[in-house]
C-alpha cells in the first residue's frame, strides 16, 4: 500500500527525494529524526505517485509540538492547512491528506511542500508516506506513544 516514504532529517532519504528548503532545521527527539521550517520558511520533497489510482499523504507529527501552523502543497496546489497545538500529549500521530487525482494525473512524481505561516512553524515532520488512498485507514488508526 506504500508507494514511497521519506525519513525527514536523514541525509540519504532527503537526497533521494530531492529535498529543498528555506529556513529549515532538523534534529532528534526520542531516537527519531524530524524536519521543520520557521516563520514563513518551507521544505519540500519529491515523492512517487501512481497516476492511475487515488493516493494520499500520511504525515507523522508529535502531539506535544506548539505554534505549528502550515500549509501543505502538492505541485504548488494547496491541499491542506495543518495546526498542531500540543495534543495529543506524549504521542506521535498520523494525519492523512488525500491528493486530488487532477494533481497526479499523468505524473510519476510530485513535489510536496510544507510551508510555515508567518510567526509559526511547519512540522516537525517525523515521517512522510505516499499510500494508495484505500489504505489510509491502516496508517491513521494507531497513534504511536513514545
């Protein structure tokens, strides 16, 4: 069900996915790496898609993060705005974002960009997957405590 996955903060994974950024940082938390962007900054990855089937992004975040307010764009098309406000406490959690088929039509790759709003942060992103849309439920049902 997973078409592609990115491990934010890992050099090899980011290089393989065409990582680009402005005002972005990475680090470690509880043996996991993360990537974020600050105050209008952004980061992006090129990921594989299947243009013949509905696909979704599954992003992993930390519930304890605060002041996170950012847009998620796919090939410059906004698909979601995400806010993280300090919950759920002590857990990583997954959020699914369906990518409209009109964006993936005729493509084998797309660019996913996490764009911080002014005075806020984008991320910390702890993981990113591209999955077939019917598989979304299996990736979002379980929260991973740390």
